[in-house]
């Protein structure tokens, strides 16, 4: 049997962090391979519920790239990418909406609400929450957009009413046309607009490395300037670039810290937020 004193020490270690983050908003970008396993999804949902119950206001932003690609395969439709962005024609946009809003969003809300009436799912299309504009200059991407503006009122009202917002990363323009939005960039924009305390990106690697092949070279802390320098030198992999860009968007507009964590580790969120050591890579000003 585990020593009860060890459990008590763990709780005492968490206490100053509970005090520090009580009443604070933390934006969590959740997606990719970190949301494939049912067991991991339940673990992340439980972490989010615990955060809420100790007084933190988590806001979840999710994508669903692997799930969209899988569904496209079922429909015999080939996924195409340009510089990491999914080419999204009208049919693909319908698939994106169906998978993100109709499937993933509802699943995440359901997992959280197993612990009570705690969560509400929305899309960036709802109330023009994410106002988007078409990306230009990257070839013909179709209905792929950048965030033009975030209407924070919807999420602020949900937080005020004690709900956990779960947001699907789809935007719409002034004419009502829907756009596929990169969830990492959407999370950075939402964190900045809400003036969150921090933004956390859950992925399937431990963080940034000096040398990805050398797992002992994990970068535990890095500054905005160092990130920008590494991007210019091409030292950041393609899949990590939008997470870094999302982090920089948030940090440059008032968010205190950004974190990149391995979401495939059980309770990664709790280890980062409530322990002295933390995990992953922290990006600071």
C-alpha cells in the first residue's frame, strides 16, 4: 500500500499552485494523436475537471487532423497538404465540420460532463466567435482561414456561468462562409483575446529539443527571441511550427507563459500545473 504521507506531500506540493492559479484562465489546445486513445481522452478530461473544481477556468480548443484524415479515407478522398495546411475544398469543409463539431466536440463535452454539468461545446462559427479571413499567398488552399478577430463575449459568459468552454477550431467570415482554422493558431489567438494566464499545447512529443534524435536534449525553458531565432534557422520541425506561432501570438499580446507538453503522458496537465518540476517546454517573454 502506498504511504499516505507520500500522498499528503503531493497535495502539499500542489497547494501553492492551486492558490496561484485560482480564478485564472488557462487555454488548453487539445488535438492530434493525444486525443486518439480512449483512455488518454478520459485522463485529460479528468485533469480538466480537477482544474475546474480547484478554481481554475480552463478553456479547451481542439482540432482533429488525424480523425479528419481517417474519415476522408473512408470516403475515398485523398488528403492534400501545402506547407502543413490541409487543402480544404467544399466537400472537405463539410467533413471538417462533421468531424470537429459533430463528433470530437461532442465526445469531449460528454467526457467532461460525466463528472457533472460542467461543459458546453461551441464552434468558432457560433455567434461569429472566430471571425476568419481566407489565407492567400500559399497556393490554392480552398476554405482555409486565418483568425481575423475573436469575439470573447461568448466564452466570457460561459466562464462567468461556471462552464468549461470546448471550442472547435472552425471560423466564419462576414458573409457566413466557414473556414478550416489551424487549432494551434486559434488557441494562441483565443488565449491572447481572453488575456489568459497561460496557454498549453498538448501534442505527442515531450516538447522542443536541441536535437530531436537526442531525447536528453529536451529544452525545458526558452524565450520568444530564442524561438524566433530557431525558426529562422529552420531548427523547428514543420509540425511544431504552428504551436510555436500560436505561443508567440499569445505571449506577445499579454499571456504570461506558453507550454508544449506530451499529451500522451497520463495526467500531463496536472504534472505541469501542480508540481515543482513541471514537464515539457515552457516559453516565456
